[in-house]
C-alpha cells in the first residue's frame, strides 16, 4: 500500500521495535514475537493516521527491546500482547477512549504455507494469480525508497513458481504495483506515473503471456476529483465487467492514508463508471478506516479484502445474490501476523497473499476449508 504512503508495514516510527536482529532460541517463539511486533507496528501507524494518541501503546512497546536484551523473550511477548490488547480495545489505555472491537472470524481458508519463487530473492508483495492459474504477478517491496516494479513467475507446483522477470510493458521509474487480470487478458495495475497531472492511477493493457501491450489509463470516469484522493489499488472481476476500487485519502506527512474505502465501477460501452449503488453494495464493508486490496470471486458473491483495524487482517464478505449488498465481513482466522492483499483462484480453492516475515515480505498460499460452508463461512467463537 505504498501507493502514496507505502505498505502499512513500513516502519517509520522510531519507537517501534524490530525483532529480526535478536537471537531467540525457540524458533516458534521468535516467529510469534515477529508476528505480534508487526501487528503492533501497523496498529500504531493506523492510530497515528487517524489522529489518535498512540503514545501509551508506544510506551509499552518501548519496553520490549530491553526485555529481549535482558534475555527474557517471554516478558517481551507479554508486553506485545498488552500493546495489541490496547490497540484492539480489549484494554483501555489511560486517558484514551477506545471504540474498536475484534473482528468476528471465519475458517474459510486454512493451512497457509510460504510460496517459493525460484530465481527471485527479493521481497514479494501484492500477488495476483492469473485466471488460468499459470502465472503469479507480484511487485517488489512497496517502500518509498525503492523503485517498485511488477514482476511475474510461472507455476511449477502447488507452492512453487519459476521467476520469469520484470513484467515487460508496464514498469516505470515510479511505483507500479498491485496487478489484476481478467479472463480475456485485460491487465490492470496501479501506477503514479501521471497522477500529479491527471489524477489517473489505474492503467490497463493486454497481457499475451509474455508482456503487456497497448498500455493506457483505464477508460471511463473512475479517477477521484478531490486533492489527496487516489485510486490506490483495484481488482477486476474475471469477466472484466466490474472493477473493485480501493480509494484512499492521503494526508501529506502521515504514515498511512487517513481512510480507504472500496467502490464498485461497471463497464458500459467500453467505459468504467462508478456504480450509483456502490455505497449500498459496500455498506457493510466500509468503516471509515482502512479497507483496501479487493479481490472478487468469479460469481461476484465473495469479496476478499484487507482491513486495518488497527492491524491488517484479510477479510471475506459474502452475499447470496449479486443484486444484494455484501454481508458483514469476517476475518480469516488462520492467516495470522502482518498479512495483506488476497487473491483467489478461479475455482476459489486457493488463496495467495503476502505476509511480513523477519522484516521482509513473502507470498503465502492457503487452501479452502472443505468443512466451511460456501454460503455462510463458519463464524468462529
């Protein structure tokens, strides 16, 4: 989500701890500490972007490094648990009014595993699996100090891909990220190459298996008109008829967008227009906080996205008919740690997403739970 503020994982608060450099004997404990630190970092960033006082949380987090230096990782974990409780509203810091609540959860996708991309050694973020399942598109680290470009790889196994290289035809010397592709080969992505002049940030072209040709701004009237607003990322429906847009509001100097909400745009006579029913369709999705990175199922009845509340979680919302609004979203319980940017296979049996691991981003795969119902993904207690 650097798209003008970078991924929520960018650590710009000096008070936030980094755990990757510490030697912790138990690998599972080290992994838990890294996951919890990443979630707490994102929560502090989210609170700061909303203008909330995060100093009580930072004060707790400032005690984590001394605990690790003293050889007491269990105390460090307890401190991180305390910080996460404060951020979620389970514990109320002194003088701070907290209204956020834990998202209800579902076990619709389970067994997350890291994906290997043979021949690629950098961070991999914002994956998109092509509708035919052959290609995985992704971008390198979404950081202000890095030239973020789109890459692609070809599938060689269940959790393995062979790196092909930079995706020809799309990259520039500014941010190019967040790929999406329909079944006809129409490729969409985010770029800020002409945003300052036109406010266009969504471009499209034709992917032929080797490159993207005929690159141009997405047709129609989908770009925002208000200064500071941007279409941060998009997800195209497999039939190419509906564009799901994450529109963010950026405050200069803030560590994250002030808000980001999901919109629906329809294709009509070759032009996209914001659906007049968009607000109704997304009435259970948008909170006024941060909802972004949308992905839609082929039948239009399952919406996946990221919500930062306050740390990023991958959510699913369903509906029984495409004429209805999406229902109340559920967080995918098996996808833990700092996770963002879901993409699903055409048959919905696989989900790919990125996760922050030891200060780098990697792509993971989860599988659909055969015991969790399609119409009503199981609500966990």
